[in-house]
C-alpha cells in the first residue's frame, strides 16, 4: 500500500520546494519594480525604471549618494540603452544645474550575471579605485554630471565585446583604463573602446603591467583619439 503514495509524495515535495523558493525571488523582483526614487523627476527623465534593454539590477539612494547598476547581459542593446541613460542624465544635469545638491556622488555602471562590473561611470565625488589620489591633477571641477568612465581592460577583452561593437557614444570626457599585473601585450584593438566616447578630453592609464611602456601606449591611444591628454597614474604626470 505504501508504494501507491510514493509518486504523489515526491511530486508534493517538489512543489513545496519550488514554492519555498518563489517568495524570495518575487521579493527581489518586487523590490526593484517598486523603486520610487526621491529624485523622481530625474529618474523619469532619463528612463531609469522603464528601459527594457537595460533593466535595473540594483539601486541605492541616500542623502549624499545615488548608486545605479544596470544589467548588461543583453549584448549591444544593453550597452546602447545604458549609453542612453547616462547621456540623458548628463543632459538633465546641464538643463537643471541646481537640481542635485553640491557634493552628491552619482555612480552609474553595468553589472553582469557573473557579478563582474567591467564598466562604471561616476561624477567625481568618490574614492573609486583610488581616484581621489590623482583627481585634482585632472583639473575637472566635480558636478552632478557623469564625467568619468572606469574600464577594466582585462574584463573588457574577456567578456564585454558588446561594448566595443555597439553603435552609440557616451557623452563622457574622461576615460580611466585599468590593467593589473596579470595581463600583458595589449594590442592596438584594446584602445578602440575610446571611440565609444564623444567629446573625449582625457585618458587616464592606471596600469600595473610588467611590460607597460607609457610612450608606446600613448602612441596607440592617439591613433584612436587624436588630441586627447593622457595621464599616467604611476608617474603622476601627463605623457603629452
């Protein structure tokens, strides 16, 4: 007689297990779906909460910081949507210079299912990856505008080809390129990512590679972005 109840019991166990998982998942989705930014005019203007190609992965808003993470696992469309959000943010700040209080930190970046954050942008009021150590030398007064993009070169080459192949440009004047000592022999193609920025004024090299040649790197950068100033973090000086 007991055998008759084996399959129903197994099915019931599976159903209860799945049901036990659902509330947690739904809670996460509900939390993001129900985000109501204090700065709602800004959020609505830049399409932060209703962009199907750039779903909100995480959002934190406090008195002195706004931290946004966009899920970019959708290839080129995701990065183009992220580009639209950042450019819309800068346009909003330009049109509404007094909207955000002075000193607020604003970070908008990409995130992936593997948790690697290859591409991050920020406005300047931060110590993001040691940024404050050389910020003053770049000579850019921080505002609420997104002025900096931070790119991990290794992760870019490893997983973010979509950033290189998308058809839009970020309105960001400074790009910070990071490369640790676990990478070498960076070819010319590495710097093609700079073509994805309009109005590019400066490139910051935060490089720790054993074979890092500052002057050779400068030449590669100027082929892609003629006229930009290139700052070397290691020496604390401009290379041109």
